[in-house]
C-alpha cells in the first residue's frame, strides 16, 4: 500500500506508462502527439499518435516539460479540403536562432480536413497512476493578420480530461 499523494517507488528499469495527449480533432479523426517519460528523468519522448513518425526527445525537468504546438491550416482547395500541419516546437526563447526565422519543428503531423468541419483541440492523459497528477498551461497565440470567427473563440473548442 502507498500513502495517498506519495510518489511510487520505481525500481530500476521500471517503465513509466503515463502519457499526455495533445491533438486536433476533425470530424471523427484525431491527429496529434503523445508525450511522456520512459523513466523518471528529465528527457521526454514525443511521438505521433499514429506511431508512423520517428520518436523525438525533448529535455525538461523530472516533473515539467515545456513545448509549443503550432497549427497551420491552408485555405481550402476547390473541393473543400484544407491541408493542416500540427507542429511541435521548442518553447519560445529556447533556440539560439534569431527570432525572425521560425524554428524548425521537432515533429510535424500533417493531415487533411474538410472546410465544413470545425477543428477542436484535445488534451488528455492516459495510463496515469492514481497517485500521479499533471497540469497543462495554455497560452493561445494568434499571429498578426489572422482572425478567429466568433464561434471558434468559444471554450467548447478546448477539451481536457
């Protein structure tokens, strides 16, 4: 038995199975990333939900990691299809490159979406130990010249579990 609020004692080589999922939902499809630790360290693995892309790693602390997600949506084609890219970026200021040049993404997930369906952000967890917790801080950034439709600014477009 473990005392409530205690951190489980991990034996060497014991895997940490918890993951945080950050995704975009279009219709019934979910496109995004899964981030977690293989062991209790400062290195986090980031992988595409479908598992098709190579896993990348990002450094943090044993209890915290920071990264940025960037969603780009191209104008719809004549057939009503928008090409979308969800990218994982290093946090602003983490790169030594000049700020005029956008940073190279650590991982990109590309997908097509119908212009007739809204895109929804989705943040959830999986395989969390009952004594574990996580928190997510969101900072929405709208690039100059971009507009949000009134119905897209609703809190209903962000789901957290």
